[in-house]
């Protein structure tokens, strides 16, 4: 994908969706943009932005809020997808640290459940 088109897409998303970070994954016939959307953004606004991006990029696009993914998927996005926009480096680092902390909390919860099952014979607290 051309740098100028990616830059234009990032500008459109940051203006329409008010996101501090945008990640991108380009697939064969479509492009996926992952952002941290303002809580007031509606599904219709996301859809309208996707249509604008489709016109600019000439490919199908999908614009998704990162909160729709599991902790494991979020960590994968942060480490594997291309970061195309960040308001500033500090926000990017805080965002990445937050995703890693969420994943670590999930693993701690899993470990606690396994320990509880080992000690009590059940995963559930009775």
C-alpha cells in the first residue's frame, strides 16, 4: 500500500473516530484497521468511515475497536500489526503496556483457576 494512501487513511480515521492509536493489517483484498475508539462513536459512524476509506484506498476496509478482541488477540495486534498512527510515543507505550497488563491479568486468573481446581477439585468457588 502506498505511503500517501496510508497516511490519508490514518488522518481520516483519527478525525472521524478520535483514536490515539491506529494499527493496520493489509490482507490480499481488504484492509483491517484497529483503533481505540472514543466511547461515543456509533456503529453507523464506523460504517460511514469504512465507506470513506474504501473510496480512498480502493479496497474493502474494516474498522474495528480493539476492545472487541480478547486479551490474547489484543496482544497479537499490538505486536504483529503495523502501527500507522500514534498521537505521541508516550501514548503508544502506555497503550502497549496496558494491553500487556490485560494479558498478564488473564494469565494470572487462569493460573488461579488451575490452582483452585488442583486444591479443591473444582474450578468454581463453592
